[in-house]
C-alpha cells in the first residue's frame, strides 16, 4: 500500500481506460453555496456548476474511457443524496454509467470499508475519510488480491444496483 496525494489520484484516474467507483457514505463534503442554491430550487446554479464536470466526463468518454459508479444509499434519501441524485444526472447525460444501490439490498453483499476506485483492473485507490467528511488519506494498492476483491465487490454491487434513469429517489 502506498499513500498518494490528491493530485496523484487525479493523474491515475485521468490516465485510466476503465474507472469503477463505489461510494458507500450517505454524505460527503459539498460546496455550501451550490447546495444552498439547489435547496431553494435554483436549477440554473446546479446546471452551471455541473457544466465543467459534465464536459470533463464527456471528454473522457469520447476519448474511450469507461466510467461506472455505484452509489450505496440509505432510503429515504437524505437531502444531500437527493442533491447528489440531481447533480449526477449531468454526468449520466455525458456518458458516465451511474447506479444507485439501496443500503437495504447490501446486507448479503461483502463490501470494503472505504469508497474505492478500480482502475483498469490493475490498481485500487481507497478514499479514507475522517468523521467530518474530509479526506484523511488516499491509499493506492497494486496487489492482485486487493484488485480482485474490489472488482468482485463492485460487480456484485453493480448487479443489484438500479440504473440512474430507472431509480426513483424516495
């Protein structure tokens, strides 16, 4: 295991051809102004903020990158997750395949304890967060056993998760 910087994480993800991400938490740090704008129904603010993300996803997909994400969520969705659902629609429109996995369906699915990325079936990056939803560290794993474990967990979660377009956020 190697601790890496956020910049190194971005570089590794940016150079990958296949990116799988599993998110396990019900809340993440978010731009407070954007969240406040969404809370009062400012879809314009959400659309403007999502434009850069959408363009980045579209460029990656156009370049041949495959992006798949599973978001494990408690239901009913928290206000934050309802915001994330709305925001995710922009990434989906740009080509990222996002699925939502209700936590009630994960009881028999073995998942690692931290969010992770599997890159090109060769690397795993774990995002370790603190109690305030801030990054504590980024762990890079190259060993085949860890990659296999995370790929398997992702595949099982993917199989039971609901595609973004079919998920109705309760």
